[in-house]
């Protein structure tokens, strides 16, 4: 894929749509996983809170990683980085 295609509106919309979906899914998975563990161990609400925090941190870490890749170097250019694994 060349830089012209990479900067197209469809690529950008797809990238940001995937980033938003990944952020939301990370938070939901952390919340549901923490809630499940709380019910198993009877520690409500502590593991739910921890799962929410871990999911949020993971989602935002992925968001920052992908946005830095989009803003930064491109593969094939000096100093470019590999594309993120979506």
C-alpha cells in the first residue's frame, strides 16, 4: 500500500474505527472478566474495579500505540515502524 492510499479517508476512518472498537472491547472485557471473578470468589466489587482499570489501561495503551504509529514513521521509510497488529 502506498502513502496515497494510506492517507485516504477510507484508511483513516477504518483505522480510527478499529481503534475505537478495540478501546471499547478492552474496557468491556475487563469489566465482565472482573465481574465474573467477583462472583466466583465473593469479593464484589473489588475484582470488577480492578478488571475495569486493567481493561481501560490496556485499551488506552493500544490507542496511544496505534495513534503514534499513524502520526510517526511509516514502513519502508528510514526510521519507520511496522504497522500495528489489528
